[in-house]
C-alpha cells in the first residue's frame, strides 16, 4: 500500500527522505504542505481547503503518515474521506494541544512569529551550522534538508515558510477538534523532554478515549522523531504490508 507523508510546520517533504531510503521497496510519496518547499500558498488557509488540497493528490486508499501539523491534517482528511485513509501513522502529532501547556492562541501565534523571525541567517552555511548544533545526529540527507527548508531573500537566508503562513497554520492547529474515526491508527509518542511527560500522558489518555483503536508506541526522541530515530519508525512501517 502506498504511503502518503506530510511534514510539520516549517519543514518540507525532504523530512521523509531517510524513510524513503530505509524502505526502498515501499511506495512512499511525500508532499510539501502549501506554503512550504516548492508548494504555493493557498488562497484561503482553512482546514477544509487543506483537506481539499490533499484530496487532489490522494486518489486511492493509502496509509497516511503525518508529523506534528501533518498529523492533524491526516486526521482531518481521514474524517472527510475515510475510504482513502486506510491506516494513519501519526509521528508525535495530533494528540497534544497548546492548551495542554497552558498556552493561549495569542501566545501560540506570537511564538510562531518569533520562530520565523529567529530562523534567519547570513548564509546557508550559518543555517547548517545552527541546525547541526541542535541535532542529535547528522548526515548528508539532514544537511540537504536545510537547503530545502531555507531560501536566500533580502540579503539573508530564512525559512521558505512566511510568517503569514505560519500564523495561519497555528490558528488551524489551535482550532482542530479530534474526530471519532474507525480507521486503525499508530501513534508514535516522543519521550523527551522528560519535563513534559505528565502532559503527554494526559493527552495520550484523552486521545485514546476518542480513538481507542490506536496503537501507541513510545520512541526515545524529542518531537522530531523521524530526524532523531528514523530506524525504529522504518522498522514499524515496514510491517504494515
């Protein structure tokens, strides 16, 4: 079965490059979300428009794989077009809400704006070095991902996603309500940072109350589960044939 993959805010389809390399016999298609990578922005950023955008690309039953924001879009799509969403794989996404951390929508929007503003560098090399310092592992694929996420504009290097787009996605994510679904679901949940574990546990229990068919798998990583440990994710996905 084909895997259709959606990344998180500020990333690109290149986020799934290692997964594609680790599972060469699988049919894996990753897409840039609107306003990211090579994909144009939507005229109207709503969840309904995002679902419609994805439906133009999904024409048969597939396994939907989503990280963070991508996981939320996968859940919304599965509710609207259940026959095309045979199985959902959520990579540390779809179960946590900003309210779980006591963060208001206004605070979340300001955080998105600050995130975009902070992701500016004088050169691509500086962007690569900054990403390296934060990474737990590094290779050529992860380095190439930096060049896919950033572009040169106005004399500096910054994320391709604009502040306007980041704010729009933040609002969509904040307003998302977890739907009741019948599809099988695999939810990979990070263990780091440990300070957030109590919040994760409560969110996981809430998620399981609505979607009791979910198989929860803990992975010893931070939020970027696929960047930090693509091997365990690939091993699990390789079993869904």
